[in-house]
């Protein structure tokens, strides 16, 4: 079926529709990963977004239940150059097309994704619409331009769990299990696996859980998860994190990193086109090592807005020098912007979960 992409600045492209037969509106962004489309589709951090894949051939290894980061896709739509309807992989349980039909996600294929990426890099990430509509260009553009901007948009409540869930520590870790309460701002499944494999008994709570209720669970540490949308709009997460600083050791990833910065009085800003992919070079300023890291974020922390007497910069992006991590000087709290659980490198950043364990261990001595 014929379909098209309409961007808010007037760019229009035509292609072929796969997946669900519907229109979709969201912020159009691109991801540079060569594999991992299922993890991308099911990552809650992509809520509110239409994702363009820079790698051209997508769908060839199908869908495997063990690769999902959530129980369903969270992207609004998907754009690829060549869409494979026939998977060839012994692990495949379903074709990508059938999976996206089941979960009502439309796909635009047969378009020049390179031109879209160049356009976004030049003009910035912007609102767009995957459409099968026969409406006029003027009407379609009006719908896109009237849709919500990602700036100021709280999407956490759309993806967060609605009640607490427990995940026991992996006994293979062979160590004393510390109890960690994790705020679910849009938490990926592989973060849960990474924490339990490190030796944590995990209680995952909704992103809006009050700080007093978290402390009542008597945790040894607190984890702030990834998630979608504008971090400055997640006021409840910022307020609760502010109340928890100094009470328990804290580790944040991605949105959790940004929320910790905002709780400390810092500011965030929107990147022109964001960082999304499995190939971002980050320098660890403590060790001097370079890590190849996985990213998915459209906002960044303004380090100049933080008090350097309280904060030490620990990681920096080598592509654009943006903040990738910091730690507090006087309290047991640290965070990173990137995703150590996503196996970039593939193990360059796995030490961060071990650092969290040691941080808790040290505070209990």
C-alpha cells in the first residue's frame, strides 16, 4: 500500500506501507545501529517518536521473544530503506511485519533514508507524520504542526509500570544480595537483567512513587531508569530524587542521569538531532579509557549549570563534548547518559553496575 512521510517543515516522501494500516505522528529521529531493531522498537524511551533506521536492510532476522526490552513496541512509527517480510534466523518466532501488525505500528519502506537523515542532521529532529491519508498537503501539514512538541512533554506516565514488581538477584552472582529500589521511568528489560545479574534484589516501582514510600521499602540503594520525553517535564521524578540524595546510594542511567542533574539544580537542553545508536565514543575521565557506547536520548545535561564544588564530571562524548556522566563529591551518587546494559563494545561499560554494587558495599561498612 502506498504511504508517505510528511515533516513539519514541508518535506514529503512517498513509499510503501508495512505493519499496521494507520497514520502515526511523532518526533522523527534516526538510529545508527546496524542490528537490534527489536530492542529499538520495544525500548520505552522511544515513546512519542518515529524512528528512521540508517542501516538499510531491516527485518531479516525476524522477532525473538527474548530480545524484547518491554512487552510491546513503544515507537509511534518506523521508517526503513528495505523491509524484509521473510526472516531467516533459527531464533525467529515471528516476522517483523506480523509483529508490527499485532501491535499496531506502521512502517514506511522504500524511501531514501539517507536523505531523511541528512535533512534531520541539517534542520534538527522535528515532528512528522506517517500517513496513508488522501488529505491535501495543507491539511496534513496542519495536523503535524498542531501535534505536541517533545519539548515540555512528560511521556513517563505513558510507559511506567503502575505498581511495584520484584525481581530476585541472580544466585549465580555468588554474593550478598543488596536490595535496590528502581524508579521505572520507562525501564528496559536488559537493565533489570544487568542489575539482578550483578547481585541485586530489585523492587521496581512506578516513576511517580513518593520518596517517603521508597525509603519505607528500606532499600540499600536507589536506581533511576531511562525513559522518554523531556526530563524537565518529569517534575515528580525530580522532586522525589532531590529528597533521596544523601539518604541512599543512587545510580542513574539516561533519563535518570538527567533527572539527577535537575534535582541538583542543573539544567537540560534539547540536542539538535540527539544521540541514537550503538557506536558513540565516550571518554572515561577517571581512567582515561575510551568506551564504545549505546545511546538513545534527545536531551543533554548542561554541565555549566551544575555546582562543580558538588559535582565531578566523569564521562564526556568525544563526538560533541556533551556530558556523559558525573558523580557527586559529598554523597554516594553517580550517573551516566549512555546505556551500559545494551552491550556496546560489547562489554566496555558493564563495570558501571559493579561500581554501583561496590558503592553500596562501601556505605554499609
